[in-house]
C-alpha cells in the first residue's frame, strides 16, 4: 500500500454490523434444532393477556419473535415490545419455557424467554395491528398463528 491507501484505517469484516440480524438457531449433532424465542405477555388489571391479530398472519398471536445471534433475552424483550406495541412497557422476566415443536418428524426444540408487562391504559398496537384483545384463560382464540396455542397454555 502506498500514499493515501496506507493511511486509511482498516476495518475487519467481523467489526462490521450485519446487514440483517441473524436468527439464533442451533443444531445438535443428532439433527435437533434449538430455537430461541422471546415473548412479551401483557396483562391487564383483570390478569387477562393481550392477543393480537396482524396483517399478513392468519390467526391470533402472542407478541413474540425469534431471538438474534448475540442478543440477550432482555434486549430481545425490548425489541419485541417495540415491534408489537407503540406504548412503552416495563418488562420483567416471568418464566422460561422449553418444549419440542409439535408434529411428526419435527426436530425443533424451543427455548422461550417469556417477559411480563402490566398493560398501560393507552396500550396500542403498531400500524399493522388489525385487532388487539385481552383474553382470560378460558377465552382463548379459536385460531392461533404458528404454535402460539402451546405458549398460551403454558401461561396459566
């Protein structure tokens, strides 16, 4: 290198932020896949849980997302809360769930970090929210998105 090129600071690729965060998925040598996810369970004063219907997803959801590589559960909870709600939430770790995915031949195992938040009076979903409804234990939606029924049943 000569001249101006020699004076430019060098940047290693690993120091560059990834263009897109990568979901944290790990595979055991036996083929079992570990999926790390984070859910934010918002409860109202009657202990009902917020469920959400969003554009582009069939069924009701509990606010949750896959975690990213090198993302702590606390960081994931803040990200999930911001992705699903416009209202700020006070978050605290409530429980950790672990279970296999349902279905024959499914080799995924889930580890879910579930955070709790008390619903503020002005709780609002984001612009892609079609409907937000608080539901009690015996008032679960008939149609869930993805495997959110499994998470719902573990909350009570």
